[in-house]
């Protein structure tokens, strides 16, 4: 799949066709004041324009916090998720361009204003997860339609499959909730096992101490007995 790139405010040259070198899936990056930065570029830039006389360690600490904060900025993550969905659609359906009408539809779906039937916001992240999970089924439906003589072009298929994805959003939510419940239950189970193991380990240690103490006493008694004989 095509790499998701962003332009670094420091090191990427500006121009008519700006170069983008931040790979959001591989690079540590920061978003600050409407600009993206490589992690190292951000530190260098802050050291260069250091008005508050911060130490390099202090700037690194700020950068580390901003990396985490960047992952919590909804607008940033939404655009990245949109790219992920778009590039996946390009690859999966072997198309090069999606029309502006598709992105208008996608925007309305994200806002929850697409139509009366879809009246809750659905993120690009969730749409992509459903597309991936339903890929085998979507391919099967398409193949069945073709066998019946119902042939459609690639763009029509994207929209057709999107309709199926939207129809299964409630089922996806149920699956998500089930996953969360299982994670919580597994976490509780792990804690119970850990606690039980700690108790068992403690008991084993106590038993071993008792056995060792008995052995020590036995050895002591034997020594006493030998002293009496000789």
C-alpha cells in the first residue's frame, strides 16, 4: 500500500511540488501549530530558537510529550485514517482515482449526515476495519453478481460495497464490544492466575522453608546423637 506521508516543516523543501518525508507509520513525528515535524527536526528547531534557555534534556522531554499528544489530536488522526482507507481502496479495487463525489459522501458518513438510515458519525478507521473484515464476503457477492450477468465498473463496485459495509456497521459495533469485553475478561483472568500463582509460589516457599527447617533439625539431632555416642 502507498506510504502515508506528511511534510516536515523543518527539513522538507517548500515549493510547487513539496517533498514529504515523514512516514506516519514508521517515523516518530510531532504536530504543532498546524505543522508536522520529524521528532529530531523538532528538537533541532527548538534548540535553534531557544528563547527560554531550556536545556537539551528539557526540550527532549517536551518533544516526547508532544509525540504522545499528537496521537490524541483527532483532526490529525482522522486525516491519516482517511488516507489509509483511500489507499486501501485504491489497492483492493485496482483503481487510481476516486471522484470528488465519493469524498463528499465519505465526509457526510464521517459527520453522520449521509442519509436518514446512517444517522451516526462513522469514522474512516471503522469503515476500513469493516472493509477488511468483509473482504472475502464482498468478493463473493461481486463474483455471484457477475455470474448472474450483473456487471458493474470499478467505481460502482466501490460504492456498492460501501453500502454493504454501512449495512453491517451495527454488527461491527457488537463485535467491537465483544472484543472489549473479552480483553477485560482476559485481563481479569490473567490477574486471577497471577494472584493464584503468587499464592501457590508463597505456599511452596513456606513449605520448602518448613522442609528445610525439618532437615536442619534432623541434622542437628543426628550431630547431638553422635556427640553422645563418642
